[in-house]
C-alpha cells in the first residue's frame, strides 16, 4: 500500500498520478457568471458576455478531463432560469446553449480534444434537439471522456424521465435503469463541485447517478477554478475524507487529542449577506485555540 502523499506533493504530482485517484463521474454546477462579469466591468447580456463566459467554461472542462474525469455532467439550464424575467435573457438562453454546445467550432474543438459529447433535454425543443443531433459524431467511442450537457426545464422532469424509461423498458436493477435512460452504463457520480450556498436538489443531479457524493462549493463566481484548487479538492476527496474503518475499537479514543475541535466545532453552512448575496461565515477554529 502506497503512503498517502502530502498536499504539497499532490499539488506538484504528474497527471498520471492524479488520474489514479480521480472519480470516474463528476457533476460540475457553476454559478455567478453574471456576477463575475460585473466584477470585470462587463455587461452580462449579449454575445460578448456569452463568448467571454464560454471560454472560461472550456478551460474548466479541459482541467477536469485532463485530471482523469471520464463522465462530466454539466447542468446548463435549470428551472429557475426558465422562470426569469430579466430582459433579453430567457428568449436567448436556448440559442446560447445550442451555440455553446454544438456550433461547428465546438464540434471541431471536441474532436481536437478527443471528447465525446451529449446533450440531454428533459422536454422537446427544436433548437436543442437539433444541437443534440449534431453532437452525434461517427468517431464517437464509449472509451472517450464524455461531456454530458443537460437541461432541466421543470423540477418534475427528472422524475418523469425515470417513469418514462420504466414504461418503455423492462429493468430490474439500477444499472439497467441507467443504461435505459442514458444509452450506456455510467458509474454513479462521486464528486460534486458547485458555487455559492451549500445546497443540492435533484435538478442539479442526473437521475439515478448519485453515488457516495462528496460535495464542494467554491465562492468565486463564474467558471473560476484553478488547477491548484481542483487538485486541493481531489486531494481532500481521495485521502482526507476516507476515514471509515472496519474495526473502530481504537478510533474513538483518538478524538481525545482534538477535544477542543469537537467540543467547539463550527456549523458548516452558516452564512452572512453581502448585499443581495449569501456568503459563508468563517469556520476556522485553529486561530482561536
């Protein structure tokens, strides 16, 4: 058994080492891209904003796949976005997604990076159905890293997907149900990286693919995740959170060495308001001891 690397060693390790501990399936749900545009003194409307944000997203995708992710699920449109009344937003979001996911430039980009890409929509839309069809390429192969864009229009839709699959296909196991919905076997997601408030709902998670999901929330708006930050997440995921033991005989006594941490420990999830936004309270106890 290999010794656990230090964080410093992991941050500088070759990608081949990182890929050995990365989960097969991950969900990435960013947010705050319009907030990031405001911080960059840019209008969060129009094609300039869409292209600017899209380029940052692509850098994140390259980061995840280069570090060993095999199936990356990316919620692009969610029910609250279809309910917005922001001028010049709702009427354009489908065109933005179709362009961002399946333009000719993107098809060439996917082929260059050897990615397979799918677009899932919970309800029929001519614009996104055409985009999904364009993503089906003759060079596609199940062994390629796969990007799954998905759109959820109503909070009931994920359940309807399961019910409809059950009506069309006879399955008796979860694995069979997954294959009926997605057209292939996919390992359950073990890593969820999101933005803002630490909350999860079924709109963000692909149906039937929630495994032992380790969750992380960045507070930097937009598609802003550096290689060092993602490696910190993977280090925590792969080494620090794996604390379960078969025999817990001596494990409980180890808590005594950290009595003040357990007796004065913080509540994760408490926050404060920064103008109209939520932001987490500090949870560091070391500075108080």
